[in-house]
């Protein structure tokens, strides 16, 4: 939702690439957002064979609410572990993410 909000009018392939997921998986995800009234597809101005993706007012309102919740969570986390602890946590989580990808950028299952 955030990618669509900050980049209204992107195509499915552009959003899925930005998220690092397969286009077909993103189409399913977007279908669910559309069914909930959070997003819409419109003909792309540059290529009417493609769809441009947009959030609805309901989707924008939900995203605003979710951003506020995320901000509150960040404050609680920083309060609990301190700014240095937060930075260290981010660094360690980044290493975990990097370790879960092969050189080709394909996620590897935890069992491998």
C-alpha cells in the first residue's frame, strides 16, 4: 500500500519489482486490496493494455492509521532498548535478511 500511495499510477510489474515479489503473487495481493475497497486499477495513461494502481480514500485512511500505529510501536521499542539498541537491532535484522538471500536475490527457506 505504501508503494502505491507514494507512487500512484504504477503498473503491477513495477510494484512487484519494488517489493521483490513475483508479479503473480502481487496481483493476488492487489486483488484482495481491491475487494476490500482499499485500492483500484485504472487504465494506464501511457498504455491502455496495462493497469495503473491507486489507493482509494479508504485505503489512504487505513495507511495513515497503520503509519500512526507503526510510529507508536517504534517509540515504545526505542524507549525499551534505547536509541543505540534500536540501531543495533536494525543492523542485526539487516544481516538476517541478507543471509536469507542467495547471490541471485532469491529467498532461501529456513530449512536449507
